C-alpha cells in the first residue's frame, strides 16, 4: 500500500513539475520569473493577461485530455481484456471526429454539450462496430486490425466532408489531428463535469472490473452481471473519449500508452493492479503524456513553430512505438507461422472458359477505364474530341484540358497495377491474407522518404523522388519484417507492427508538411490522401518502368510464389533457396509500391483488394493471379481517380479517399471470413 501511494505521489509530482514548465512556454515574452511573480500574486497586467488568455487554458485543456483519455484507455483494455484496445484502435476517436465534422458540414452550429453528445453517439457507433466484428472481448490482435480499418474509413469520410463543405468546416482540419490551441476555457469548463462524473462512475465500478478480468465464466459464477458491467463500462469510456474529442479533437494513442505504462509499474506497486487505483493513475499518466508531448514539442521547435504542429502528431509517434513493443511482447495467435494465404477457389482455376471470360472482361475494362477518365472531369469531353486530340486537330482549350488529364490517368492506372502486383508478392511471402503495402507500412515509409526529399530539396526531379520513396519503403519494410520476426513470422504480429509503422509514418509526413510548408494543402492532400492532382508524364515514368521490368520478374517466379504460400518447409524440400527468393520478391514488391507512391502519394487497400478479387476470379495460382490482379488494380485506381475528379467537380476528391471507402468494407469482410474459418 505504501509503495502504491509512493508511486502515485511520484507521478503527481511529475505532473506538477511539467505543469510548471508548461506555464513558462509560449510565444509571448513572458518568462519564468514573470510567471513566478504572478503565481505569488505580484504579476503585472500583461503577464496575467497572457496566463488567463492562453497558457492557463492550454494547461487545463491538457490536464482534462490526459485524464479523460488515460482513464478511457484503461477501461477499454479491461472490457476487451486486450492491451491493444484504446480509443484509437477501437475507432472511437475517429467515430467521434466524424460525427462532429458531419454536423458542422451541414451548417448546424451546436453548443459544447450537444456537440459532446454528437461525439458520444459517433464514438459509440464505431466502438460497437469494431467490437462486434472482432469478436468483442478477444485478446487477439484482430481487434486492432478491424479498428484500424474502420478508423481509416471514418477518417476518409471526415476528410471527404471537409473537402465537400470547406466553408462550413473551416478550422476543423487542424483540429482533426488533435490540438491544444484553445481560445478560451468555455469548452473545457463545460466538459469537465462530464469527465469527472464518468471517471467517478468508472472508478466506482472498479471491483466489478476486477472480477470481469477473471473471465466471463468465472465472473458469472461470482455473481457479476457480465453484460451489464461491460455495457456500462463501454458507455462511460466512450463518454470520456467523446468529451476529449469535443474539446481538442482526436489526440492519438494517449489512451493506448497510459494504461500500458501504468501496468508496467505494477511489479513496483502491486496495488496498481486493482482498477480503483489503476484507473485514476492511468489518468495521471495520460496527463504526463499529453503535457510531456506538448512541452517537448515546444522545447524542440520553439513556441512559435510548435503552434503549427498538432499535439496529436507527437503522441501518435510515441504511441506507434508502444504499439510495436506490445505486438512484440504478445504471443503468436492461433495459426501463427503456419497460416497460409488464401488459395482462392481452386475449382474455378480449372475452368478455362471462365478464365477466358475474365480475361476478355478485364481487357475491355482496362481499355474503357482510362478512356472514361479522359472524357470525364470538370469539363465533359466527347469521344470525337478525343479522336481529334489524338490526331492533333483540337483547339487550344480542349488540348490544354486533355494534356492535363493524360498524365493523371496514366499515373492512376500504372500506380494501381504496381500496388496490386506488390500486394500479390507480399501476401504470398508473408503467408498473410491481410498483408498489403499500406498496412505493412511500406507506402507510409515511401511517403516519408519522398516528402523528406521534396522538403529539403524542393527542385528534386521525379527520378530522385522515386529513389527517395524507394529507400523509405525498403527501410520501413525492413523494420517491420525485422521487428515482427521472433522465432518465426507470426502473420498477426506482422500486420499490427505494420499498422503501427503506418500510423507513425503518416504522423511523420504530417509533421514534415506542417513544419516546412503549412499552407500548401495540395501537397498535403497528395501525400496524405493519394491524389493525381498536378501529375506530369515525367512522374509517371518511374512507376511505368518498374511495372514493365518487375512484373515479368515476379511472374517468372510464380511457382516460387505458390510454394511460399504453402508453408516454410515445402519450398526448401523442393529445392527453393527460400531466403534469397523471399528477398528478391520482397525487394521487387517494395520498389513497385515505392514508385507507385512517388506517382500518386499514399494509397491503401489496393494491394489487399486486388489480389483477393483476382483469386476469387481465377483461383490461387500466381501465374494467373498476378496479371489479373494488375488489371484489377489499374481499373480500381483509374475509376477512383475519375470518380474523385467528377462527382464534385470542379472540386476534387483524392483517389486514395475513394479507394479507402471501397477497400475498408472489403478488408473487414476478409477479416470476418478468416474469423469464421478458425
């Protein structure tokens, strides 16, 4: 008991110290001595105005956020009995964010408390969907897979609303990354009673949560109303998350890290294992994380520069590291290293008539999709105009329009095919039906490499950008693969670490953009959402060349890809040099994904959806899967680009957002089917 009290007191002292440092940081000339005199009641009017107008509201908001997210994360992990559960991995943050943006988009201005209610409803819907699809209280990493997919779809919807209703949602874009910049204490003051009431109620349920941790059957035997306890705890944790989102937007991964750090202290203070202590201490650790991130950010960048960077970016980078650590600590789930990639409907593969029909249909679509892409957009072009353009007989205006569209259409088509072929190689080698360049962090790594070069060498050419993207992609995949390897390659661990790498990579891209070129929204959309806006033929060349060289290389190794998908031993028995073959395939897949990112930015799910659709059409043999998947990927991204340029013309929706909205339901369907197979 004494040790628990000592640890708790130590954390409280750290919170007090960080709060004091936090008050001394800011853009005004008010320094440490000024703040100290104000605290002692001897401050001048200028210092008091700075404290009341900026620093104290920011500090109190950070305190409220830390408590709300830390306690919410601890409650969610207890309900799900999964250390990977949090407001981020259950998509609660994303659901609450989308609900608030949706209300604002339709011109409805709500006071703070009703806005909090909207956030609560959105977060609750997302949590219910994720828990339902992942099997509720499961210790499997499947929870974070489903949650990440649902969160990606909800984030895509939120960005889509921000683009469609730009005027109505002014100011919500930066808020969407989690910002402590508040102009007054109104929202914080109104949400404080909600947070206090929810924390008190959750702490009061502490004994029930202790019993729930023993398992549903044991808890029922001990007389606990399991369903009622679980529902009550979920409602309270979602209320805490909704309050936090209402005040400052979705601040990433605090709800994941705070309870994990608190539980690491249990060996020092066993009393922390009881929920009546664990919950409030997790709240204090959450405050440490939020305050620490804000203090470090302003110390590293300076107060003026740090204003551009949302606090959620920093916490997400830290949280990604914690997620990787958690994934490495977890035991391989059932299926572990021996799980095979889906082979598709083998019976279908023997149907030559079906194969011919699929080939003819895809060939027609592969021709039609780029042609339609050239015809549609903010200006409708007729087929005859297109023929005249090819013959060089069009006027200046029409020639300009089609000259602008051609590189975009080619970039979308080539990048889609490259991502699909890359996905085929990665799924086979990793024997994981959930693997794809995006969810393994490859596209985010490529984005980091490319945006870093563009930031520091603004005049870099397309080939240099493609090279930097390639280096970033290979570095990211090397990290993911190396970190996931532990006496074998557990598929779920690989994907969870990949998701963490994806989250950290996207946060790094945001950090690079907001610190180097904060007003260039086109640049941000290109790299964060996957856009073909402003593409040139020179930028298409790297991905086209990679596609022309590496696709035949992978196709030539189709038998090795088939064998890799079986198990670890069969390729060795049949004379395949497994490690060398795996390295060649992964290097080719990484280069394909990297050049695709250099052409159209970060696009997820194409490398997942296209191979699965190909297997469902022509079976699991890679001699057929690779060309069919390439065609499907090209058609998907080309169609998404056309839809994005047309539905709200002259405004545009990035192709990556359209793909995410289509790909997420398919990803969840894959998870559901693999769950049924277990």
